[in-house]
């Protein structure tokens, strides 16, 4: 699984009258991205970063995906002390 904080330098390329950024094969496979899928692009107002949200599903066939499990585990580890105080 790709770490969320992994930095990847990519070049902006011209495609017709538009600009595009290519994604590495590993990300495409991990998030099951397909040509023609709609994504949401926004600017994070706190840090000015461009965010591309592919709307990756967290549930498939009634079960949580590996991606959701990994994100949940990471959140619990990061917020362990807070969760213990709330318990």
C-alpha cells in the first residue's frame, strides 16, 4: 500500500487544450482507477494543496476494503492516547 505521505514528483503534461498529471501504476492499481472515472479536484484552504479525490470505496460486497482497514488502523494508532482518555 502506498503511504499517504509519500511525495512523488510528477510533471504536468499538455493533453489537447488541457493540462494533466499522470499517476504511477501502483496508485492506479491500489485504488482501482480507470480511464474515464470522475474525480473531484479541490484546493485545501489550510495549506493550498491540490487534492484529487477518486471516491475510493470503503465497502465492497458488504465488507470493509483493505484500504479502509489500513486507514482506520492508522487513525487509531495516531489517536491512541485521545481514545484512551475518552473511554
